[in-house]
């Protein structure tokens, strides 16, 4: 169950922070206006609203409105106070001291024991939280002292980003921790808004808390705050764009070619980068792609720059690494110098050396078996399918017979669990931290773990161990080296990043990893 939930999104997109990467926001239309309704078009229904039970972006967006985090983060990725006024951390132990005066949506005070109960719930394997293994290491223990407002957490495994990971978890109040069923279609948090009406697959209405006074962007009277937030489920991007233009919604995320129409009409936006996917290969012993020579030939035989442009509708930017969501803690370019330029001749030579020779029909055979591979990718977007078809054509030119299969989220989940045969995949990884990648490319394979490509890269594991011994940004050099080892061995190959835009009409927001921060919403007059 846990693996399926992670596979659906393959991301950790938490609403942690003060202000995030923004782009394209022009002058605002008029002055700040209090008491309006902010309407957001959301591309998918969040389903279960319990913030500890989903890593789906729609759920994270709802969580940002209803729940706060222990720590905030600025544009440079530096940590700051939020629910916790101070903290300290090593790679195995962290202590958070809560801010005084924070109350829950029902008026009760937030207690340190509430925070500890929330973290211990996630750490319990029986809870099946998708945050276990991503933000919370197995074996983690949290204790609390309500009189001092302190929470102490010990991790069974070293974690370079212990404070950052724990600080990004949406904190649930005591009533919700005692009865999680209340959270599926309700809320019990310290966030700026409270859910007042839920109509799944239609819309959700939230009301602003007038007593909310612990915004991470500063104290004092705030201008332009909406009294209500209405989240409308609008699955069609063209419909969302039309609602934006007519002013029926104030914000919507647009990923496809509809961006150009909105930009042309002068609709303001804030942007972030998001990879459409990264190439991964099935390295189990029975697969041809277990041979590094075959993987490297596939990489060098493709024009990845051209493929990236197709998959991003010519709106993309060159990838600098697997971790692309902003703000980034570890920066640097681990891609440009480690992925070779296209050379059909070199790719053919590598396959010949590996024993794959051309026979009738122009395809390659070894020991009488044709080099036939299945390429799986996320379905639903025409530009992704077009990019997959282009790869198929390019690989045919080096003698590789590739079939294509688009998979929905359930199908991607089955790939992660080892239930779908595949050889090459476009994995929709959308990570905040390099440590988020670790369980997907090392350790146990399905069904015991989520290392679905069956990667066994000794250099990567060694460098990860060295990185985990260092704290936060001090570990970045080792993390970058670890990711480089994956790319050089063709275990994982980043493509171009999509530029995704949140368009705005009559409002302004700040983003964190593509999520609108609930505390940042401001309304403007015409």
C-alpha cells in the first residue's frame, strides 16, 4: 500500500517556507483589498485530506492552507522559524521548541505532545504513511515535554536533512492525532484556513482564521487577506485558462501550450521548473539493460536535447540534476559534463562490442534473441507521448526495437511494485532533496523495497553514506558526487525541465515547490 501511494506522484512537494522561486509576476492590478474570496483551480481532487497519508500535489496544496510546518524556508533554501521558534539538529537527533501562543483551529493550544504524536504516527510502519522512508526514517522516535514546549526526535539512521525533513511535515493537532478519521474530509491544524465545506471532485470551501498570528513572513496586521478560499476541481487546463481570463478563478497551474495564450493576454504568473520525467532502466539480471554498455548506447544514440524540447513543448530549460524543484538546497550542474553528445556511430559500436549484432531487418540480435525493449511513460499528456515516439524512432536507427506503453498512475504504481514488465521508463521524479532519491535507486527491490530499477551502484551507496554523515548544506558536495555516479553509469538520466506557471488574476501568491503557500495569498482590487 505504501509503495503504491509513493508511485502515484513520486514526489515530496511540501508546503514549507516563506517565499519560493517566482517568475513573471508583473505589476499588480490595484491595491490590496481585505475580505475577498480567493478561488483556486486545482487539476485533481485531493482525495484523503489527511496530510500524513498522501504525497499527491493536490493534497499538499490543501495541506498548505490548513496546516503549518515546524520550520520555514526562504528563497535561498535557508531555514527559519515557524511553529518552532528555535531548533537544533545533528544527523541523528533534532530538538524543536514550539512558539508560544499557537492555537489549533478549534481554539485549543498546540502542544509538544501533539507534534510528537504526529511524528510517531508517521514513523509507525502500521500507519502506512508515504512519508516513512522519505521524510521520516524507519525507527524514528519523538518525545515531548509540554511544560517547556520542546520536542526531541532521534533517528535510527543518519539523515543529512533531519531538521529540514521534519520541519516540512504538516503538523496535526491533538484531536486529529487521536482520531485520524476526522482528517479524511476535515481538518485539525494550526494553519491560516479551516475547511468549512467539502464537495469531493467539485469544490472545497475554507474560512480564514481571524486569530492566526504566527505567519512565517512576519507579525503585524496583514493587508489583502481573503476571508474565504474556494478550491475548484478543474481537470481540463483549457477550461482553467478560460476561467482565469474571465476572472472566475484567481489562480491556476498551467503546464501545457495554454501558457502561451495566457502570456499573450497579459495574465500575470509565477513559474517553477519541474522535470517531465527522468530516464531509468530496468537493471534486473534478466534484462538487456542490466548491461551498462546497452544503457550507455541508448543514451548516446538519442538526441536527448531534442527529446526534451518535444516533451516540454519547446518551453523547457536544460536540466542540471535529478533534484529540480525550487528552492534547492544543493545546487550545481551534474548533468552537462556527464551525459555525452549524441553519436549514432558510437552507440552502434558499443552495442557491437556488447555482442548485439545487426541481422535481417536492421535490428540487433544476441544468441538468437532480438534486442526488444519496452518503454513505459506517464500517459495523459500529448507532448510526453510525442517525446516517447521520437525516442523510439531514434533508437530504431541504432538497431533497437522499442515498443511504447503509456501508463496511468495506477500503472506506474504497479511498475514500482514489480507488477508490470518494462525495460526503459520515464519516471516522474519530482524531488526536493537529493536524499529523497535514495530508496528509489538503492537498497531493497520490490516487493520488499522501492528500488524498482534494481540499481546496484557501489559508488553511489558509498557516497550516500558519506553524505549522510554531514549536516544539511555541508553535505551537498557529496550528494552531487553521488548523483553524478548514477548519471555516468547511465542508471538515471535527467532530461529537460518543464517550466510550469501559476497564472494569477486579481491576486498574488508565493510558491514553494510549485505549491501555493496558504500564508502568502493576497487579494487586489481592479
